[in-house]
C-alpha cells in the first residue's frame, strides 16, 4: 500500500523520471528546473538503458558532490548587472577535494545562498558549470521556505538534537505540508544531478540531513549507481527518532545509499538500532567493516569524524598577526587568564550553561575573581524562531548579571562578542586563550577544539609567533555530547547540564601544571594533524569504492512504490523459475526427486492457520502418487503435526525436525537419522534457556523430540538480540562436551544433535534412490530460509560425488528474490503452489503402486 505521506504528492510511484540519452556530452544545459516535473529535453528511447551490463569506457571516474549549498560565494556586480562568484574557502565541500584522487573530476550540485531572478538562472547555471563545475538547484520561494526553515530547521534539526515538540510553541509540531516541500526540494536536487550524471562512471556523495530522501530518487532512476551519504548532524536514539511520523520513509530512503557515514559510533549505533526496531534489519561486522544486508545489497556503515583543513588553517596562522594584531589582545588581557568559547547562536550550543559555570567557578574559587575572563564569541544564528530569541535574551541577561556581580574597574569576567568573526580573528583569540570551553548539549561534530589545538601549535616557519620556539600547550573542557569528544582523550569531558562539575573542570583546566598541559596538547595535535579533512574524505571515498566494487556484476531489480522503493541485487546466474521450462523437463524425466519445505514455501509465514489447504493437499497427493516421483516434505516442524496434516497423502515422504525423523510413506515407520539418540544434554540446556526466558519478556522455549528452540521474535529487538548472543555463548560453553550443535537463526537459538540438517536428509534420499536403481534425473528442491540453503548446497556436492548425475536436471529454488545458493526463485508461496499445480497436471498418478525404493522397505 502506498505511504500516506506520499500519496498524491509527486510522481515517484509512477516512475515518472527522465531518461538518460545516448552518449553524454558536455553541452549547455537545456534549461533549469525550478519545479518538480519531467525533464522532457532528456527523454529518449531506452537504447542506452541504465540497466545495461556494458560499462562505459569513454569517461573517467567522476564524483558528484550534492549538498544543500554550493561551495561558492555570490554577490551582485556593482553595476547591478549580473553576478560575480568566487570559491568559499571555508566550505567543507571544497576542502574535501584534497583527499580525493587527483585524476578524479569533481562536480558540485547544490543551491546558492542568494536569490537569483528566474530570467538570470540559465546564464548563472552555465557560468557556474563552465567556471566552477557547479550545478545550481533553484528552489521556488514557497518550497524553499517550507523545506529549509520549515521541515529542516523546525522538525529534523530539533529532533536530531533531542528536542521533542511537546508543545506547539516548543520545537514545532509535524506539518505534512513541510514534509511535502522537503520531498519536492529533494526531487529538484535529483533532477539537477540527473541532468549531468553518467551513471556507469560517476560516484555520488550526498551530504547532510537536508537531502535524506534524495537517495531514493536517484536509486529509482539508476539501480546500480555508486552512491554514498554522510550525516553531519547527530542521529538520535531510536526512542527519539521513532516519534517522527515519516520515520520509515527516511530510513528506507537512506538505505538506498551504498555507504552511510556518521561522525561517531554512537550516531551509527542509533541508526542501526532504528533499522533493527523499525525495519527488522540486523547488521554484521566483517573484518572491521559494518554492513547491513538489505535485499541482497550490503550497505556499508562508515564511522569517521571529520577534521579541519590543515593547509588552509596554517596559511591563516601565518597571516593572523598581520590581519589582526595579537599584541593588542595580549595587552588587553594582560595579567588575565583567558577562557574562550566559540559557538553559533543556537539553542543546542549550551552557551548560557557555560556562563553559569563561569559564574559558579568565580563563586567557588574567589582567587579567579579579577583574573579569569571568559571571552564568548557568538556567531550569528542560522535558524530563527521563538526558542532562539529566548536563548539570546537569557545569554544577555546572564552576561549583565555576572559582570555586575564580579566586575571591577578595568575588569569584566564575561566578554561577549555578538557579531560575525572571521577565521583570522578567531585565530587571534585562540592564541591568547589558556583554555577553550565547549558546553554544547548536543552537536554533530564541532571543530572549534581542533582549530584551537592547531593554532596553539602554530607553524614552525612563522615569524609572527612569539611562542614558536617554546613548548606548546593547550587545554580543553568539552561536552561529552559533541561528536569530537571521543577523539580528544586528553580533554576534560563534562556533562554541561551539571553546572558545578563544569565549573570545577574549568578551574582544573586553568590550574593544571604546564608540563601536563604540554603532554595533553602533544597527544591532541598528533591526532588532529593526521586526521584532517583530507584523511576523512579519502577514507570515505575508499570505502565507497570497496562497497560498490561489485555493482556492475550484480543483476538488479527495483521494486516497491513510493519510499518503499528498494533495489534487489542478485547474482547474475540467479533467475526466476519458468513454469513452462520446468514442466517440459519434468515430462521428459523418469526418476524425479521433489523436496518441499513447508512454512514460507507452500504455507505463507504470515498465515495464522498453518493447516494446509485442500488445494495444497490435492496437489501434493497427485505428485506423490506418480510412480516416477519421490516426494518429500522436509520441515523443521514436529512429526505429529506433519503426519496429521498430510494424512491423505499416503505416498508422501516426510522429514520432520530438519531431518532428524523421517518416513518414506504413511505405511512406513518413522526412522531416526541422527547419529546420537541420547538426550541427556537437554537437562543441561533447558535450565539455561529457562533462565534467559524469565529474564527476557516475550521469549519462549519450544521443545521438540530432538531439539530445544528459544524464540525471541516477540521480545524487545535490541534486548532479545543481546540475550541471544549471551545465550549462544553460555550454551556453547556448558554443552562443549555434548554431541550437539548450537545455532542462531532468525529470532531463534536452537540446540540440536550433531549431524542433523536438511542437507543430510536430502543426501540420504538421493543415495537411497541410487541404491534402488533409480538415480534421480530430475531434482526439484524448494525452500525459503537459512536451513533450506543446506539442501541447495548438498545438491552440488551430490553431483560431485556421483550420487546425482552431471546430466541431472536440477531446479534448486528459493522463495523470494534474495541472496541464495539456489539458482532459481519464485516470488511467494502462491507462485510455488501454482508451479506445483502445473507439475501435478503433467503427472500420471497410479495410486495402486508402491513407489518406495526397495532399500527402504
């Protein structure tokens, strides 16, 4: 069913996307998209479909970097005729080029910070493309307001920083029209990418929370596009994120990326928890890489904090003394100990908490009165709203109160700089500050501490730095809630909400011995200088290359509507089972083996009534009564239920409990296929399972004749998974000397005898047929889950060992399009039943004959 949040909004569900033409050539963009729609100029036939298996060899690799804003500055010319543009050297998007391969071409897609008249947009687009390799996305004013100031700043930004809209005037309630504008804006960005992309040669790197649904638009158009996404803000815990009404739409959109990056493990862990709790996806860690399996695609999870641009920053250091006289600051604060704060004017930066901590320090440690100064640089706010106005008023009131209380002639404990401050001016303040204090209550990364460390180190050839020859030292007091905190092990970490603790940390920082400050500074500088922005972008791009290396080898299908769209990636030899083909082979064969799983194969997993329908009974009975057929139901269920359900099928073979028990027909006795019939291990395993069951609400124990199974599907996903891992270790330890295997499956932990599997019982069936002189020349094996993969695997070894002939027609078939050892698939149990019905119609049942192999009698 189509998501309500997208119904009648855009034409994504109908696939109304532009097609790429035959060979791409650089030419003037035909027009600039300003509204969501079809780029008709690019429509043509599908001769060069994006699903082509042939890679282009004409174009070199190129990366398209997509972000909300382009890394360029724009201003009107003095004569008011046209625009002049220049690179924004402070933009991270421009700086990250240093880490990319020299031979790779970089193209930017994003919006401008200025409003460009629609009549000028074509010329501006061409100018930016020719001179800067930038493609601007022009958003209509009504979409821009609701997209950026609405959904981004009123919904996503507060929520990702743990602010819930408990009241209409606090944070902002969810507004569906703003969500629609967000989707519309993302579509416009996608159209600009589509205008310039060569999908077989280009990488796409999308940045930040403004464009979280863009991957779905691009993936729908180009199934095998190499695409990464990096989130520069925090990702909240699942308890916070799950309050978002469009939570699943955004998660599924992000999962259309190949690589998703976060600053810290905490942010990645929260994202993975959301995927587990809301989408039922579990991650795996292999050789140090974290991956999410999603419909045959492995989505990489990258954890790498961004750094600063060392070269640019060191060049500013060399000019700092000329552009801003550090000597004047040193004279202004002579005899004073300077603590420095540099923050955006933002409700999450904790500026007022810092001021209160300074006030507390002056109270608790009077020796600093008249000596300690907190210089707080407050950069202009990026957002707007009542919350921001309140925090600004609160900061002004605190500054006034503290200065009136502790101020003296020629001394103010708080110096508030409430205006834009250039990088060179910040460098001057860093040079005189004994300590930098960051008390943000939630922040994605925050590079202020990194800048401070590099500034305090200086540059060895700087003639302007009077301290260049002396030992370097710096101190940091940082909030434990910011992204850079884990990488600054020498900083004093604080909970900014604890005013007293923060005050003590500030006192400790400025009171610490110089030798200790030097050691901490050296440790920090080694990290910051080696983990710069180039290191970050190089690492991300290398991981994107590794994650996407098999893209053009896989076969891909796009399925699903709206934001439920996803790509299924499969082995090129994996294909849908043709009913006509299997029927024709079935008719030519003389000795057939048909092995059927039950749950999820002939019976839907979602069905509450697990009893087979009359139609299924009739089909299986017809198949099993054909003298050329040996038909088995191979299931994990117990023998009692299977024997009862299939009692009308007298010639049907049943393998119960994954093959531990089997019988060749209703007239035969059950035989045990396991190597060991001793079950003393149950007395050891069951108490352990009961212990975990009591501690894990929603879990149950299933007792089989040969096995014990612990189910936790109805338990809390995170806790259940954690308990399952603990139980697995516990059981493997206590059962180390017992003849059993302990396995984990989908929401289960199972203990069963060694040598019992669907693969083993399948091999026994094939071997018995050979011994009776009826080697199978036709094998149909169908199943839907992990245990059935053992059946598919044993078929290959049976051919190698001669149990099956190399001429045997093998139809190993899984249910659903997913990675499998099977060569074929059918979409669902309904298709399985339809296929079996076709085989039954082609059968020649002779109920009077006993078709059992002689050795089984």
